[in-house]
């Protein structure tokens, strides 16, 4: 019995070394929705899909990356007489930064107790924890790719447990038991598929755990429950899921043994609520839906990447021009004709109301004055003609003698 147990542990160590040297992912013969005890409910809405092709391509940039993360302070099992703690980290083989335009980049996931993680993009500055409650607290931190997928190589994860004033049983995971750290999904999402990822420590390979039923190595699985739909995972690698409803969705991860019971340890059963609001605008949404060019997306994996004009943005601008062109050109063509019509019709419109708006009394008055003027003119002409007639009647005719004298 002792010999078999020794051989089992030697096998665990051997395969762990091989795993670290070859890959950061644990392969398995069983994956999504595998059979187990107790029976797993049917999954109706949630479905697993392939890793988005753009993310798979970007992941090649980290093929040789082996982050090494350490917590300098506080030290493990340290007792501090304060409610404010300054955390110092040491990170090697991994450059953290955030691209200003795309708002993404390699970073650390920093967790205090069972709270959602905080993304750390600058490891040169200490992290201040304020107003912590008295008692025991645990910090977990690990390296993450820009799209929040954790690095799973040896040394990428660090953990420390410290105490404020005095130790307590809360937030104090056992170092002898497997430990599950919930990572993703977290926060707000605007496109599917959504990645599910977690971190495991003190956990043997699934194949080794199931190799010998008589050994003391406990088999394990991760039970995932999303909005009441459950399935099992026996691989330590991220998966991409669809079928989330718009709005609030709850996700629960549990580390269970071969009988379907949660392995007793702090943080081995964690639930989060995420918000799914389909908009397809942020960088992560564009990554999972391939709505950004590979050349452009390289900027979130390489700090000094040159600025690339986004191909998707060019296409969007062309579409916008096509949509707005009819609206701009048509008014320009129609406006002159409409203006001419208005200019031609306006005088007619002005004359008509002017005639119709004149009161009848004013019209009669104007005609009476005109008639008076015409009457006065006629009277003047008549008087002049009468005078001329009188003058012509009073003139004396010239005699023949006067005519003769004038001729001489």
C-alpha cells in the first residue's frame, strides 16, 4: 500500500514537471457537460463555442511568456496592528501596461479575500488596502493576458495570508487542500462569447486523480452554474460561452470532489453577478467578435506597437458617407428650384392681399377725389375755351385799305 502511494505521488510530480515545461494548460479527455454524480441538470441556453480566432492569434505573442509573481509584503502569517496595509509586488518576465487607445493590456488580477479582482497595470507602485476589518485576510494575485485569461505556468500565481491585530478562521485557506480562485466572467459585457476562467492551486491532474481508485488522490471537477443551468469541467483552461440573457446573469463556480461534494476550503464556492448589455463597442467585444484588425489589436500585447489605422473604422466611415450623401446632395439640388418658385409667387401673393384688404370707404374716397380733379380740369378747359371765343368775337376785322398800306 505504501509502495503504491509513493508511486502515485512520484507520478504526480513527474507529470507536473512535464506540464510546466510544455504548456500552461491541462489537457483532459473529458470536457463540457461530462457525466458525474449527482446528475447534472440539462443545459438549455448556455453553450460552449470555440475560442475566437483573433484571440487565438494574439495568444501566440505570449507562447514563451512565463510570468513570475511574488508578494514582497505583507509576508505570510504576518500580524499587523493597523487597518491599512501596503502591498508590494515583484513581477519578472512579464511587462504590464495599458494601451491608452484600446484600454487593454497585460496586467495582474489582484484579489483580497473573496472580493472581485482588481486589475493592476502598474506593478512599480505599492497597492494600498484601507479600512480592512480586524482578523485574517488573504491576498491572491496572478498574471493575466489583456483579455483577462490567466497565465497558468509555475510561478504566475502568488498568495499570502496575514492578520490584522489577531488571526481568525475567516479568509484563511488551508495550504493542504485544493483551492479555487474565481477569475472570469466579471463586470459588464457587451458581446458574446464570454470567457469563463479560474485559477487552481494544490490540485492534481485529473488523469492522475482518476488513475487509481484506491489511492488517496481525490478526483475533482469544477461545477459551473449559470442562471440555474449547471455543467461540469475537468480541465483547467478557459472556455467561451454563449446564451447569456440581457441584463443581470449570475455565475457560480464550485470545486467538487468525485462524489459531487464541495471540497471544504475558503473560496472553493464563489458566485458573481455580471451585466450583459449587447452593444459591441468596447475593445473586448470587438476581439471576441473579430470586429478589429489583427494589426490594430497587436497594440494590447506589445507596448511599443506602432499606431495602426483601424480597418473596421474605415469601413464604418464609408458606410456613413453612403448613408448621408443622399441627404446632403438632394437638398442642394432641390433648394434652388424651391427658392425660385417662392420668389415668383411672392409678388402675386403680396398684390392679392393688398387689394383685398383695402376698405371700401377708402376706394370710394380715392375715386371721388379723382373725379373732382378731373371735373376741375374740365371746368378750367371750358372757361379757357369760352374766353377764347369771346376774344375772337370782339376782335375787329381788317379793312382793305389797311391791308394795302401794309403791303406797301
